[in-house]
């Protein structure tokens, strides 16, 4: 049966010896009282004995910080089944580690002992946090695993940690947050990686690609679809990635751009993706083609596309259907290319909506946002599209340009008449 060590026993050890090595060796002689040789016999009561022992050593006023740090390192190793150097019996060679739930309990309590003296035990806190993160990740508790990784003070750790190692830990933390559906926290961690990568002269390709792929997923999860599409397409064009990975990234880029709100940036991205010959091999190419060519997309096609999406891609923060909002507006624009006038009833049927009022609301919002040049005739229940003649529009642009050039000439003539006269004399 294990017995409780007392503060007096710890004090006696430090008083008997001034040499760190001898202090540590004598403290280790107390291990049989707090650490069972057989890990199978470890239980919550014995964990309390161990934690009290460590607490007495760590908080001892006349104790050595060097000794207490070494002791904590040895305890962590022992809990995980490591051997104790110079030990005998089960302590002298690697043995089975403590059962997972008890190990987790012991490490959590150990963290509580060290946390108040965080500045003195940065490395030990980092070790414990890292091990706890591994346990929680293996249990599928990704949010808690990310929490412990995030609380590792990598910048202040006493042992030097390479920038690439920090990047790997931050990337892992970001991935865990993302898998726990905490995209905002994931983005904060990926931003740390962005800053670190700038300081790494010789970049690791695998680390860089992991960063880019995760950043694209985070942007997509945050519903910043245009930025995500750009990141995915960058990966799709990397010759260092396998063909299968490039095609997967291309498919993700197409999905993201189809969900992005209308605008000039989206239009440019659509052109790039549509003209990429590889796009024909993706499952969403038919939808991409209709979007690019401004053709009407059928309700069944929208439903099939929606079924292939992840939950965050289906609705926005307000709970509105992203796919229907984007593709309904696309169909209104497609209708404006075909018809001069369309009844609200026909538009309702075309959009697959339940009422004419719903169709009118979609069109009215687009007109209000200046994304649609049209008028709504509520008396006759129809929409009149304003079609401008492309030649007339071109002429207007040329006329405007000539007018601006003339203004510039008059301004130069007014300010520097001699210069203008000298130039004209040479013509």
C-alpha cells in the first residue's frame, strides 16, 4: 500500500544535501511511496499521493528549481511507461504506461500544480499540454485537444523551439479547431503560421502545402468562398502535388466559386476555372459551364449540387440557403439575357419558387443592389428588362474617353502654353 509523503520528508532531503544530483537521487528513493511499480495498480487515490508529492517538491521554499524540473520530467516519463535512469525493478526499464483515463487525470492535476508557477516550468507545462492534447485527440475531443495545444507557450519555452516545429503545432491546433467546427479559432491559429513562414528561409514543401490546404479549408468554412476558391486553385496548379490532389483542389475551387456572391472578382475566377481543360473532369463542370455562359440552371441540378455540399456550405450565418440565393440570382440574370419581359408567374416557375411574391422579392433585391437593370410592373405583374445596345455602349465609352483627353489638353494649355506651342510646332 502506498503511503503519503510529507513536506517534512521533502525538507529533510534538501537539508541533508546541497548537491543537486544527490537531492534528486534521494527524492527518487521516495518514488515507491507515490508511484507503483505495476501501472495496473494505479488508481485515483494513488494519483492524489503523487500530485501531493510533486506539489511539495515544486512549492518547497528552499528547494532547487533544477531538481524539481528534473523530477517533474521523470514523473511524466514514468506515467507514460518510460524507464527511470538508474532505477531498479520496474523503474529501471520501460514498462506499460498508466491507463489512458488515469493518465489524463494525473496530467490534468499536474498541470494544475505547475500552472501557478508557469514562468519557471514553461517546458514542463508544454510537455504536459502536448500529451493531454494527444489523449483528447485520440478520444475524438478535438476542441479540448486544440485548447491544450493552444495553451503551450511556444514563444517563451526555455528550450529553443524551431520555427518549423512551432508551425507544425499551430497547424495541428488549427486543424483540430476546424474539425471541432470552430473556424474562427482555427483562422487565428493559421494566421500565426502565416507570420512564422515568412521567417523561415528554407521552407519545407510539405509544411507549406499543409498550410495552404488548411488555410483554404478554413476560408471555405468561414464562408469566404472567393478567397477559398483562389487558394484551392493555387493548389490545383502546383506541380509538386500528386495529380489526384490537384484534381481534388480544382473541384473544391469550383464548388467555392459557385457559392461565392456575384461580382467582378467572381466573374474573373469563373473564366479561369471554365477555361482550365481539367475542369471538364470534375463533377460540377456542368454547373460551372451554365454559370459561366449565363444559362438557366434547373431546379433538379441545384438540388443535386446542394446534396454534395458540407453543412456550412448550405446555409449562411443567418440560416439562409446559400445555394438557392446564389443560383436563383443567376437564373434571374440568365432570364434577362433571353427575355425582354417576363411575367412574375413565369419567373416563379423558372426559379422553382412557391409564390410570385417570392420571385418579385428576389428581382427587387437585385435591382436595388444594381445587379440587375430592370423595372417591376406591379400592375401587370411582370418584369421589364432594360437591354442596352452593346455598340451604343461602346460608343459612349469612346466619347467619354475623348472628352477626358480634351480636358487634360485644355488644362496643360492653360498652365504651360509655351510647352504646348513647342510640341505642336514639331508635329
